[in-house]
């Protein structure tokens, strides 16, 4: 998976994988392409874990006036690839848990089996919701394609009637009707584009730190400003003597956008009135639709001696009460640990509590049968 080139600015093309690099676009248009290497700087927080949320006018804002069909095609393909990966990851977890249940029925306690069964049902519910979400996105995209074909047809009609002789009354009426249809189909495309944008989920971005090799020194202070459409995130950090970094903010939730790019500006705070802009880059975001968290790196300056490390997790749903892949996978890993613990000393005979439970169930069955 590689980053595509942004039309307005040149994008540094590189692959995005876990613990891989995230290419940025510097302000200069004639900068050569280069690959980035992964890194993991040490970061500490001044305050506790804190997540900020910026629901600034994304799908709640009015639809755009001009549709962007080519860009929407790119985002849709990336979104479908991310949803497919999400389904595959959770399907594998479901198969793994089902295998554990089959293997542990004879030598495990009821509480452990109950916990495994809860995990299986939770993943099954998430898979059904994910499949429904994918089908809804497909329906929106199909409706968008229909409106686009109608709009192209209306555009051809307007062009044909405009180049011909508009002297007759029928020609003028046909031109007006075609122009009206073109406007209507354009508005429908904008509405569908806005609705599909509201189904893109969330990008959870965690600050990992700066890496500058010989560029970072103890006592340096930096300000990072991220802009994504109307969404903003500003944070400040300081380089400590022990090479640790202290930042006043830890996480941010951005709502994905169809036509916007993530802009990152890094400024070094030298004194009260002396601020030096280290770099101002713009990054492609459509390749961040992935099932697992990604650690990505951004080249900040021209020489690539200062890099920004971010951990990006995509959640296909944008509500707090909806499950996410990370939570489900983390729970499954917890179950795996418990499973290994139980396998170390599996009980050969039921415990006293289990025996009492069996007796109560048996007595309840006899009462229902004779009643």
C-alpha cells in the first residue's frame, strides 16, 4: 500500500505498514522523492492520558458546492480495502476463539468458558454491524455513480444544445431543461458525497514524539499544529536532558474527510518573540484506513533530519458506544493469556461450586418436568 500523489503538491511516496513511514508533502513543489525509515522515540507525558475530540463541521457542515468524483473514487477504494481487512482480522479472531472453546470444554472451568463465549458473541455482533456498514457504503457509492452518469448525460445535452442554433423555442426549452437537470444532479452528488463522508469513522492519532538524530537538543521546545479541514490540534513539547520528550497533549480524534489533506506545521520556540518554522507539510490520509494501528513517520524539514512519529488507529464507526477492532483484539489477547493459565493446571474434577451448580440445574429440570 503506497501513498498517492496529491495533485496540488508533490507527495513523498512510501509504503504504510505497522512501524513504517508516513510520507509528507513539503511546501516546495520541486523537492525530490525519498523514502523514510521507521523510528521509535521515547516520549513521556506531562499530564495523564487525555483524548481530545474535534467534531468540527465535518459531516455536520453543508455539502460541498462542487463534487469531486475522482477523489471520491480513490477514497472509496481505500475505504473498502480497510473494511475488508477489518473483517478478515475479526474473522480470524473468531475462529481462534472457537477453536479454544472446542479444545477447553473438557478441562476448563465454567467461568472461563463463559468468558470465551462472551468474546465470541461480541465479535459476531461486531462482524454483523461491520457487514451492514459496508453494504450501506456500497449503496451510497452506487447511488453516487448513478447521479454522476446522469450529470454527465445532462452536461453533454447542454453542450450539444449550446453549440447548435438556439433560435427555436423547442431548442431553448430543451437547453433550459438540460441545465436544470445538470444542476439537480450536481446537488445530489454533493449530498451523497457529504453523506458518504459521514460514514468514514474516526482517526485516533497518538503523539509518539520527534526524532531528529543530532537535530534535537536538551532544552529545545517545539510547537506542533495539525489542521485537517476545520479540525485543529495544537500541542507543545520540550526535550529533556535524558532525551525524553514531554508533551502537553497526547491524543486527538479526527473525522476523516474526502477532499482534505492533513497539514502539519512544526515550529521551534527559541524565545518569547523568536519562533522558527522548521517545516510545513501536507499528508495524504486515504491510506490510513487500516484494520490495525500504524506507526507512521513524517518528514518535517527538507533534509529529513527531523521526523514526527504518530500512531494512527482507524475506527470505522464514529460513536463512543460502538465497539472497535482494537478493543476486541485486546480482549481476545487477554483471553489467550487466561487460556494459557488454565492450561497449566486444568482441573480434572469439578469444583464444589460447579458440583452445586450441576445439582441445582438438575433439580430445576426435574421440577419443570414433573410440574
